C-alpha cells in the first residue's frame, strides 16, 4: 500500500478535491459532518489522511464482490 503524504488541505482545496462548493464543506463543519478537521488559529485545515479515510467510509450500495 502506498503511503499517503500527510499534508494539510484548506477548505477550498478540499472542496476542489470533492468537486463541491466550499460553502458545502463549511456547512458540513458547522453540522459536525464531513471529514475531521483541525482549527489552526482562525483557519480550518483537513489532514489528507483523514480526508482519504472519510472518503473510503462514504461508499453506499453496489458490490465489492469480484
């Protein structure tokens, strides 16, 4: 398995990655949804490994069977 670089993403970078408006990411944070984040001063930052873990937990439906 490839190691994930543990860089920090801004809300805009996360929104771009997920292809959603930055306002959606802000609403998730306010409602306690979405990926885990840290407050660094007045800024919200998302650790890439937390984002990937959250993305992996979002699967619904379909089948993993090969």
